[in-house]
């Protein structure tokens, strides 16, 4: 009885006007009293009838709240009646996190994966980072209309995921597109739709690669691929690429299990692989029974002449896995990419994405299928090809006029970025850092090298910038170079 | 000259009315002639002037097409003039894939990952598979409106991905929601937005786990988690769960690096973890410096009493990683889930998703943030709680009336599925196969067991079925059981 007298009735009020059900309010209050120590182990709770009268609520409300506390173990009930605060409740930590407690570590491979981030762009700066398409003129109203239309499909389509490999409609549209535009001839069943090219890289790094397997990776080569492959435990062998082409010599490199290449528009050099090199590479892959991963990230953007057909079309031996993305042709945050895999791998890849969760949202798949089928994609590509060609021209002119003293930028038949090579021996990472302070976000080339001595220069993503931004970007770079010149040798490379 | 006479001029026509530029048409035709062998190595192409007259196209068109063939190595040009089919071209395989050629294999872990698919639902059947929410009454018109609105944001927001961990607005909304609804108190920075709960599982299986590390996984336990953990190379130790609770005894199991649990609504048993068990588990994790992964897949659906707060709120030692999803509360194909990680892990996880490509599409993130902030999510949850409570009641009544002879289905306070235990010793996989033939797609419980002897029964996802479908589903099961009774002992378990 003395216990009942100390029960903090005064603080216990429920609000009938609140959105929260009375039971929930009461349960929450009693639980917090227990956790805060206002009710201690062994304290008896008021009888349900008494409490219901006190609070002017139905007795069932009190019974339900007690029942919940009982179910969770905060209180115990005795057969003779009565409800007591349980022993276990006392052991619940009262306040938040204790920062002094040691925390388990990341796994070794977790630390490795987390050490290889994709370079993010810096918000609020002029974005001259490579890989970002034009955004302002994307037909978002059309996209929005198609999205809204697909969001209201109430049928089988949208509401569940019965085929993890991708929606049949999108797979078919992609297969058709690839045949026409990229020389990739495949059945819709060979297309696996995933959440972007990076997910595709991560997936192949696990599905066709075991820890310690050798991968030939272009040097210089795409950072995102390097991260995914290293994250998958690959042992990398540098496949040297120079302005003149790919140096394919299997006597210089360990036998590969996978060969990763960007033949349409090499990252970051921008060259395209000649037919002899393609055949030679397929020959090497055949000899070692290796896979070829063809990352066709930029294949659509060729300004002079028709697009170069993908390597996939040359392969009669079922060993090319093709990776494509819509993040560069539509908009970066779309997160839809795809793989084309040999027929025998279609089912295993579909099962694998069901485990890795890398299959793409159906609503985006359906919207994209409509966007392509209704001709908007082709129209957009055509407009972008023209726009990027114009933008490249303007960018080159400005670079030539304002930056030639420090950096030579060569024109390119393809792609959304250009390579600027330093005339002086600057350290490109320091230049990029200085440019960022001048408001221009740009990628140093050297980070794309990993075994061979890096070239220094900038990878200049001109495609996403309108005229005003282009002028501002070049002005920012000019100011950066002038700063460097006027200061000490701080930015010079060590000899 | 004899060569020129045999040049297949007749088949070479371009269509000025076509969408494809003339250069592209001509290039494509010549390339196909070469690949088909109609032009052979050493054959000379017509002079550009002659061909342009023949085809009635500008000479520049022909020059550009030849240039492209030259660039790709199909033809060579001699300094004295003239263009010949190159040697390399002859080596391009003429037709498609040669099926007799050996293909490299999947990696060992690839084969493992692909051997653990998430069970898909079968289209065209009544979907009694667990985990599918109500779909017909989801406010898709609101969703569509918000999607369309967000698709037209032209600002920084939509067009690029500068923070791989998730859009700040959604992270904040999720953090607030979790505090109020799930007892999970965290900063927005601790929320990592990913493409669904399966991606979250796959991610933690790599980031906090190395190959060969021991994971305590509930037995019976969630198949999707088992697949992701095995795919990550985990050595599993069965944490036994029975109707009475979790058998937490660290002397019976090897020291864990990770403990995976579903404490709010255990999969598949549907029980919730008592406070003593939660504290005991945290104690074990502390002793071995192990992580706890709390998969709160169904925490929102509790029909009687308030939701049980997540285990995350009990942890003062920074070792609980919380996984949530919107695929069960909104719709399955949404593909947005999240993790709540300790503060120190926020940056590494953000970097890791940039490598694995498991970050979610911004357009869906922004739409979801609006949907939650504008109150639609809470409203939908409230409606679904009522709806599912009603549906569970109806489903139980029908099971009791029609199926009690073969299967007992117990009511549950929470969740979107119920456990049906066989009264007779049926083999549940055979029953599920027979039910599918009767038009009902349902999951056998036994597949959720992996070390302990499996129980046999059905996991019945009642939540997504309206009254008509519920009646049809129970009728289909009744017919299935009657078939079994009338046939031999075919479906009986071996004694």
C-alpha cells in the first residue's frame, strides 16, 4: 500500500484530444517512468480499475497498456492479481549511447571498399567533373508525365517484382536499341536491368570473380571499375593504354580471369579501340578462357561519323559481358543501368541480383521503357549529340584562347569530356584543389593511373555546362593557373 | 578494274527519306558487305567520286563513310589513293555466337550467390506469398503527383548525386520518423538510404563481415538474409528460435562477429523479442565485440497495442545496425530501404555505397520524403494497420472454418503473414507445389530452417489479398488438402 501511495499519479495524464490512441499514450508514459527510474523494480502498478478512474479512461485502455508492458517484459503479473515492475526493466540502459564503449570494426574488405569512393562533386561549384550530362534541357515534363502515368498502373506491373532481372518491356526495348545503335545483338532475356553502371560493375566483380583472381584493368582506367574490382578482391594487372592504343601483350601480364575495357571511348584518354585490337583482345580472352567486361559508358556520344559498334558484336565466343547505363544519356541520378550477359548466364545473374538487391525500381523501368519506345530517347540523344558537339567546340576555343599557355586540350570525336594535358609539370591534384577554391570542380587525370607513372592534367567534363558556365569555368581555370604561376614552385611536381 | 566490276553496286542504295544520316547508312551497308564476305580482303572500294555519282549523294558523304571504316580498321587507304578492304576485317566472325566454344565459368562465390535466390512470386496466381503489402488502395495518384513534381525540379537536387548516403531531406525525415514510431534515436547522418532491405543486407554482409566470419542467424530465419550472408562468405551458426522465444546461449555457439535478428516480428514465427532476451543479446554482443544487425522489416504492423520499440533504442554500445524498408509499408517494387549505422560508420558506409552502386535514385528519395512529410505515410500506415487487422480476422475465420482439419493457423499481434502449422505430417514443399497448381502461390515454412529439423507448414501472406482473393485462396488451399487426403501418402513426410 505504501508503494501505491508513491505512485507518480500527478505526472500521469493522458490527452483525449491527441492523435495517439489512449492505450499508446499510457503505455508510453509508464514505460518512460520505468526507464527513468521513477518506477523501480518491485514497484506495484495501480490496479487497473483505480487507474482508469483516476485518468478518466476506459478500464480496457489500462488493461491493454499493462498487457503491452507485460508482453515486452517491463512488468510481471502475479496470479493473485497485481502488476509489478520486472527485474529485467532495471537493466535497460537509461540514457543514450555510451561513447566510451569499444565498437567492433569494419571488415577488412569493408575497409577496402570504403577506401575507394567514387569522387563526389562539390555542391555550389561549377561542375566540370567528367560524366555529368546536360541537365537543364532534359525533357522533365515528358518524363514526369510518363512517371505519373506509370505510377498509376494498378496491375501486376508495378506492384510487385516477379522478375528480378528486369521488366520484360524494358529488356525488350533495350535489346532492340542495342542492336540498332550499338551493334550488340542479344535477346531480351540476356539483358539484366540494375541500379546503374556502378552496381553492374560491383555485381560482375563478385559473380565472375573470386578473391585473388587476376583482372586486366586499363591503366589509366576508370576509377569506379577499379574500386568495384578491388572491392571484389581482384588482383589487378595494368593493361597499358597510350594515346596510340592498347598495348595488348599477354606475355607481359599474368593470365587474366577477367579483362575490363572501355573500347568505345577509353576512360580517361577518349580513344576508341581499333578492330585489330578488339580481335586481339578476344583472342587473348579465348586463350585464357577469360571474361571480357566491356563498359560502354559513353558509346552513344560520337560527334563525327556513326557510333562505333560495341565489341560485344565481334565476340563469337560468348565471353563478353556488356555494361551500359542511362545515367550519362539521361540524368545521373536516374540509377538505371544494365548488363548484357551470355545466354547461359542470364538465369544466374537474375538470381544473383535478387540476393544483392541491385535490381532497379519497376516504376523507373516502366517509365524508361515508355520514354524509349515513344521516341523521346532517340530525340534526346540526337539533340545532345548536336549540343555536345557545339559545346565541345566552344570549350576548345575558350581553352585555346585562355589556357593554351598552361594546358593543351585536344578535340575528340566522342564523349562528354576532354583531356587537358599540362604544358608545365604541375601536380594535377594540387591544381584541382586550387581550382575548387576558384569555384571550379574538376578531376585530376593522375587519379586514373595506378601502376604506370601518371600523366598530369585535367579531365574536363564540358557536356553539362551551358555557355555562361563554360565561360566561367575557363575563367576560373585561367585564374587558377595565373595564381600558380605567380606563386612559388608549390604546384610543381617533384622532379 | 575487274574488282570494281564485281562491286555490288546494285545492292548499295541509300534512302534520302530515312531518319538515319546518309553517311551512317552508307557506312552501315559497306560494313555489312565486308562482314558478310560480299567484299573480301583486298577488294578495292569504288573511288569516292564514282560512288557519290552512282548513289546521287554528296562526295563528302562517301568520304566520311570511308573515313569511319578506316578509323575502325575495316579498310586501309594507300598513299597513292584508293581504299581496300583490310586484312583485319576478314577475321571478324561473320555470324553470331559459336555455341561450341567453351565459356568461362561463374566464380565460386558467384555460383553461391546465384544459388540463393529470393523466391519470386508466380504471376497469374493468387499471391499468398509473405511480404507483399496491400497494393490496390495505395494512394498512387498522390504518389504520381509528388513524383511528377519532383521530376521537374531542375535544381541541384535531382540532377546529380553529390551525397551517395542519401538526400539530406529524406535522411532527416527518416530519422524523425524512427524516433517517433520505432524508438530509434539517431541523427540524420546515421541514416544510409539504399535500394531496399535486400541491398542493405548485402551491404552489411560485406562491410562488417569478412569471408569465414561467424554469424549467428536465427533458425528458422529469413531466407533473404541467409542468401546475403552466405553470399558474403559468412559461416552461419544457428540461433535457435522457438515459439517461446530465442535460445541465447553463447556456450553452445561459436563466438559471433555478427548477430542477425528480427526482434519486432520474428521471421517466420511472428513472435517478438522480450526485453530480457534483447538485453541478453546485447550482452553477448558486447562480450564478443560483435555487431548486431536488427532487421525491422515488419515493425510498423502491430494490430494490438503500440508498436514494440526497436532494439536499437536499447543499445548503449553502438553496435546495433538497424535495417528498415519502405517496400513492405508502401509497395514492393519501390526499392527504397535504409540502414541506421553508428555515427563512426556513417562516412565509410556512404563511401561504400558509392562503390557498390546500392544508393537509391534521388527522384524516389525526394518523392518519399514529401510523401512522409506531408502526412501521407502516417495516414497510409494507419489505414493499413486497420485493414490488415480486419484481413487477418477474416483470414483466420476462413482458415478455421475450412482448413482446421489439416492446418492450424494462430492469430498474431503483428505482421503481414501468419504461420499455418500442419496437423498432419505433410511435406510442405509438396503442399506448396500442389497449391500452386490450384492457383495459390504460398511459401512452405521449412525453407526458412537450415540446421534444426524443419517444421512443416505454410507462411501465409494475407495482407495483400482483398476479400474475394482471400476466399479464393482459402478455397484453393482446401482443394489442395482434399486432393492430398484422397491420394496416396505421396505428400506425407518420410517417418
